[in-house]
């Protein structure tokens, strides 16, 4: 929502949000309104990571590496 701002969170409620930046603290309603987009962005970022990993595995396999060698490079698949 505001990636350049500084804050801390104690627990997982709005009451635990300590705003450290000079800008006004967002309201609880603003945070709740931004939540679906933030969750979608996190899902999209994970999908990009998974696709990149699958692409790397396919390319390494195409080079003739066996599954044990691929796992040694990229971790367990």
C-alpha cells in the first residue's frame, strides 16, 4: 500500500500498527480496502517464481541433466 513508509506491527490487528513515517497513518478502512489487491499481488509474485523455477528445471533437463543434478542446482522439485 505504501512501500516506502516505515511502520511496525505488534500482532495482527490495526491496534498493533505503529506508524513511524512522517505521513499520516492509514485508516483501518484504507488498509482493509487495499488488502485484496495486496493479496492478489502476492499470489501473482508467487506464480512468477513458480513459473521461473519450472522454466529453469525444463532448460536444465533439456541440457541433459538428470533429476538428481537438477535438484542439486535448484533444490528439491
